[in-house]
């Protein structure tokens, strides 16, 4: 039985190296795309849950100062009969808390749990902005070649954890490339004309 010559062995080694290199690169791209698809799907599902929340309560949850959903009940959350409002509503943690209507005794759950960014352990997070009438959901897509990548969202320079947000979804015709306040100001200007 004849073995490969040194030249043939070198050529086979180079070919195997190239195959492994290309496979590794394609594997990394596939994993990145899977995370981006997960982000898009999660925000789409959360968007549906927020619409259901609005339908049940008459408003969207407000956002907290750290851009999370402000709609969770804590041990000290209570209804103030005099002011007819809930007091001490808590911030919902991404990936831990449910989105539910705690004011309803049946406590319907609209989403369980609220999704978390696939790279949350690396400091990447979703952003939720809301004034109760409108909302924006922002995320960071790793692939700028994704069709949903939005350079206008990226230009806002809002941080999705330790990455700049570059993708978003919003209520109805609310744009994601300007703030909710800017959009409402535009609507008022158009109405005043």
C-alpha cells in the first residue's frame, strides 16, 4: 500500500484547513443570524402582547427611566382609592417577569416571561419607550446586512445595553427613528395647520 507523498499530504492538509476555515466562518454567521431572528421574533411577540395589554387596560405600560416596562406588581403595590391610581408599580425585568394586568383579579397574562436579548449575558438588552399612548421597542441587530437594520434608528444613538440600537418596532404609525415626543409634536403641528 502506497502512502501520500509529502507534496500530496501538504495539499490535502491545505484543503482540509480551508474547508474547516470556511465552515467555521459560515457557522458563526448562522449563529449570528439565528440571534437576530430571535430578536425580531421576540419583539414581534412582545408587540402583540402590548397590543393585548392596551386592549384590556386602555393604555400601554409606561416605560421606566432605564427603558424597561413599568407594569409589574410588587409586594408594596396597592390601589389608592382616593387618587384612583396604582401606587408603587414595579419595573419588569427582561426574561424574568410576566406582562400581565395585575389590576384584574383574573390576572390575565399577556406574555410569560417578557423576552430577553439573546446576548444579555454580554450586556445587550432590549429598550422599551412609552408614554402610555404610544410605545417603541428597540434592539441591536448584529448583522448590518439584515433587511430590518435601520441606520436612522442607529443615528439616534440609543444604547441597547452596551450596543447601539439599530432596529425597532412601534405602535401603529409611530416611527422608530425619532422620539415619541418629537412625533407627537409633529402631529400637533400638522393638526394646527
